């Protein structure tokens, strides 16, 4: 079958030759032929040299997302099966069958060669998030391949991320294959028990990308008074308690999330008094805590995404600086701040500058002792630095 051809503007083939998977609208000269949104096109240079095959979306600034840098590749069931199998094999080699079978990110979009395809596994339940037109176009082929490769019979879709609007897509939530998911799925992570709501929880139900960082907080928490901001279902708070923290207090705006947190504390074998959880706006709560001269030995800041794109980075920087400044003012000498940004529009360098600026405004001497990122089941392709959305710092004073 002859594919429509997406012709790049003069000189715009360089990023494709460097294996970057995005083709921006400004780099396109013309489209030869007709293709529906999400359909496959052949990509060639302005001189006619075949370069790749990609998914096409005229409604997005990212007009093309490369499926394969082999211009002869067929984007069919066998293609998706092979990509998913390779991804599964990588996770098993890095994490072992136990973690992969319990809770793991199986597909991480562009960095696993499947642009816009995110898949998290919770036991026998797969949760699929399709955030590009090409991924949505091949929804059922991807779901079938997932079942074939993993042996998991149930695929539930959570394609409701904010970036859907940038692609001109309508959010989709519901069963793709298999049965409806249970109201809650319980996973074991390093001995901690977490109840997952895949229908309505954040992202696909849980923040799998923070697995290693939760373990790190557990290791640092012994004997400390710990404050967990934006605590969601208690991932960091429960681990701090398991690590022997003197006290743990979690803050989140969602009452439903806090109910999950309280349940996860008990399910992990901890007494109800081990940690307290409070509903509230974190920014306002931190200001009140500052004004009342509260202090903590350890503070975790894991806020939601403030800047999905680089265009919004300046506005996001103000928010990140504000919460880090307030947290540093609450941090006792010798204390530890574990602070994160999950905004793709905020680079690691910019995030470090923001935290440094917050320390300067707080008039304290601080150092970072460790840089943090997502776990190994969230790989970042070397040619796709945009995939490094989660960045964090362990800061001491």
C-alpha cells in the first residue's frame, strides 16, 4: 500500500536523522495525498529522501510522531506486538518478574518507540493512556497486542490527560478489552500496601514513577518529623512511617485521596496514630505553618504538573519557587527537603535554579546531595530529552 507523503521543509530533516520522534508543523513543506487524523504517512526530506513513517495530525503543533525510522516499516499488528514485547523484556531484565507482575510501567511513550502510548500494569489489570492521535487511531491493535504479550486479560483506558486537548482529541475512559476493573486494586511495593483506583485516581491510578524515590524517603525518615505535601494516597507518608519517622503529617486537597492514604497506612501494618492526614490547599497551609513557626526535619514536595509545555514554564516557575521557599522556611537545620517537578516544560537545570532561588530568598545555606528522576521502568530515549518530565532534588540545610 502506498502511503501519503509528508514532505519536510528544507533543512528540517536533521532532527529526524538524529532520531527525534516529533515533526512540528513549522517543519512541514506539504502533504501529498489524503490521510485521516492519526493515520500513517511516509516522511521524506525536501529532496525526496525517505526518512521514516509517522502518525499524522494536522490539528496538533506536533504534526507528525514517528513510529519508525525505517521508512519501509509497516505499522500493523506485528509492529505493535514487537514493540510491546521488547518493552516487556527490558522491564523484566531491569526489575525482575515480581515487580513487573505486581506494578510497573510497561510502555513509556516515545521512549519505548510508541509515541503517545502509556501503559501501567497493576497485577492482571492494564491501564492504557493514549495521548496522541496516532495512538488513538490504533487503539484496538495496541490493546490486542498488550493482551497477547502480557497475558493480562483486562485493558482499561484512561485517556483523559490535559494534553488531549492539544491533540484535538476527546477524552476516553472505559474498558477496551476484558472485564471492568474492580473498585480497588491492591499492590505491594517494598512491603507497603497501596490501594489503586484506576477509574478515577490520578494518572492511571498511582504514581509508579516515584517507586524508587518513595524507598529513598523511607531510608531518610528515621527519627524525623516528616511533612508530606500534595500527599495524594500517602505514597511518601506511608514509606516515611515504615522508615521509623517520629511523626508524619500529610496534606492534600482531595478528601478521596486522603481516605485512600489512611487505608494504605493501616493496610501496610501501621497504627492509625503513626501518621495524620489533613485536607487543605498546600500553598495556604504552608503559609499558615510559617506564620505559626512550625518546623520539620523532613519535607516532601510532590506537586501536580504546573507547566505541561515550555510556554508555561515562567508561570510554573513562580509556583515552584513559592512552595519551595515556604518549605525551606519550615525546615529545621540539618533537615532534608525532597522536592519534585513533574512539569515537562520545566527542565532539570531550570528546576535547580528555582530551588536555589528559593533558598537564597529564604536566606539559608542549602545544598543538594542527590538528583532524582523516575524509576527504570520510565526510560528516556537519548534522542528525546523531552521525555525526562520528572526531576527532583534532595536538599539539606
